[in-house]
C-alpha cells in the first residue's frame, strides 16, 4: 500500500488532521521497538510504523499502546509527545482466558432460559482478529471480555455463546433479555442522532455501553496513483463501498450518504477492495487493521492508497439493554475489571498478541 506524508486539513472537522511543524520524517536510526520515541516535526503514525516495523500499515498497534496520550485523533501527534513503541515479535504473554466459558450455539437451537445469577454474553464470528470462533480464545474482544468477567468483583458466573446471526443479537436476544451483553459494537455519535440511520438511532435510544474495549482506526482507501481526497467533501459524487452488515454511522455524520455519494454494500471487504482496484468503486470505507489484512491477502498493496489525513477513531464496546434490571451492576463489574486490566498492562498484552498474530498470518 502506498503512503505519503499527510496534508493538514480535513472537512471531517472533528477529526481534522493536524501535524505540527515542517515536513521532516521520523528517522529510522532513532527508532526501535521496546523504546520510547519523542515525536519530531513532520512525523505521522504511519511513518513511524514504516520505519520501525517495515510496514506503514502497522500503526494501529502504536496507537493502541498510546491511545490515552494521543487522544481521539490518530492524525494529531504533537512534537515532543513521547510514544511507547511496542515490539511485535518478542515473546507474547500467554492467554489466561477461561475457554470453558465459551460455547458455540446453533441459531436453530432452542435457547435455555436466562439464569438469574449468571451473566450471559452473546458474540458473533467472522470478524478477525476481534471476534472469531475459529481463532485463539475466540478473538481479541472475546478474550478481553472473558478475562474481565473472570476477575470481576464478586466472581460472577458467566457464559459466552457464539451465535452467528448478528441480526438477532440486539433484537431479540438483548432487547428481550435472553442475553445480558452483546460483543462488540461501535458507539455512534448520539449527539447528532437525528443525522443517523435507524439502526444507529436504535443503539442510541435502547442500549447502555461498557467502557471502551478497543479503539479502532477507521479510514478511506482510494486507488494508488490517482488524486486522493483531502476532505470528506472531496468524496461527494464518488462510489463508496462499505461491506454489507457493517455500521455506517461513522460516514453518515460526515454526509457520505445518498445522494451525496453512491453507496455500494458489497458482500465482503475483499469484494470492496477488488472492486476498487478494478475501477468499479472509488472509495472503500473500512477499519485500518481489517483493511490491511485484506489488502495483503489479495495482493493489492501497490494498487491501494490509504488517506491518512481522514483517519478517525471508533470505539468498540459491550452493550446491554437499558431495560435490563441488572444493567448497572453488570456494567460496573465489567468496567471495574477493564480499568484494572488497562492499568496493569493485561489489556495491552492481549491486544498486542492478537494484532501481532494477525499481522504475521496475513504476511506469511
């Protein structure tokens, strides 16, 4: 994939890209994993990732290690900001997740009645590396929730079921309290609920949200060698591909909806990127880590361009119905453990292991 030094403006105003200073690049001879790097004038996360890992697309793990310091705009890293540069290939910390708590449930099965003293969690699959029943520990987000609930105050009983009918998770499984939590959902900007789709409005009006399980960088991809958008408005009149079933709130709030754009909902991310390379689509809107895996596996590295100035951060959460009588104590138990995991490094150990393994698998 082609990366260039980002420009300094974006019509996606709340996510405006703002580097400080001149155009000097991060120097490879001062960058090494396992160290602290002080941001220089002209640096960007992708440049730093390219210099330390050899791939500009690995900036997600640098962001994850430093999200509290960087904030909600991955394009804004100020001169002098000190970043931890994690190593991807050093010995990974083994999982402590209780795999016995995870089960696979066929959608056609008769579900057991809710147990009053058990926290029940429903998850879906085929969203690597986050949720996938075929991956270690069921994926990154599954493992984070599993470890958090295992160490929650009061040692609650819990169960995590894979039910691969995503459309049933919020309604009826969560709404009817057959399950307590569902993993994992992006939180829309409910401050502008009137501009969102009905699906996003439902989330704003009917769900309560855990603390952030993961912060994912989201971006826009165009064809290499062509003029790239520097603002969201530059994409008006274009054909935008977003895989079917994926949320659209993050593009709705920037006006990237019909009739401003022609929206295509391809069956898979792979179809979006192949269509982009072949000229059938102009833009692919997708999370960076998912996109990187697809681009590598499809051999499209030299044909696709990532528009880093338009990057934004999406937060991923566990959700529970706001009519669930146990919503507040269950959220308190989960959130309390999450905060401990983030403070003692256990959360990042899980994140680093899954991102490193996913990266290695897609580059093998």
